[in-house]
């Protein structure tokens, strides 16, 4: 199975790419730092693309290639959870990027959220919990999920 992973050099992405490779998946890893990517032991085993996924000139067909499965982990500006750029910049840019992926053939999409979407909780979270975002980062992640759910109604894909 071919899988595109954005944010491949982040904490989760770096571990996930290796796990997927260990399970026999064919990975296209995307990040905005080739220098960081080359530090990972998986670097020589993936198709690597160094790009800013929010760039206006991004050639989406070159990025996704034949991948119909996407795991989107990329998110800029952390750990500055309270900054407004999460809502003003990251949210619309991520939505535009993901919508373009979907309109260009993505069939399965995994987008990570944050525990902060559910408030400052102690203990385990449940899928039945209602969101109560506590900062602009959590609000942006929650809104992105809601926008993608609306988009799915018009352009079916697996979320």
C-alpha cells in the first residue's frame, strides 16, 4: 500500500514512517526540512519530498503521485498553542491543502487532532466526548475536522 505522510520529520511522523515501512508499506514522506529528514534511518527507504505544503506554487500532483492514502500530521508553529496564526493561517492553509488532495484523488485521509480539543482533561478521553477547545490551536484543529466532515458530504472520501 502506498501512503503519503506529511509532517514526516515531526515526533509522531518520524516514528510512524518507520512503523509503516516495517509493515511493508511504500511511503512518500513529506516535510519542509531535508536536513532533518536525512537524520532518520528511514530516509533512504522512502520517496522523500521537501516542500512547504502551504506554498502557493505547490504542484499537488507531483506531491501525491499515485498515493491514494494520506496521513496528515504536519502543523506549523507548535508549541505556541495560544497564537492566533493557528486560526488565521494554519487552518485555512491546511484546509486548502487537504481539499486539493481530495479533489485530486485521495481516497483515505487521516488527520490528527489534539487532546486540547476536549479541554483540560485529566484521565482518558472518549470518542463520545464533546469538543471544548481551550486555545487557538485546539480551535483550529477542531474546526479543520468540522470543515472536512462538511467537505466529505460533497466529495466522498474516507476520513
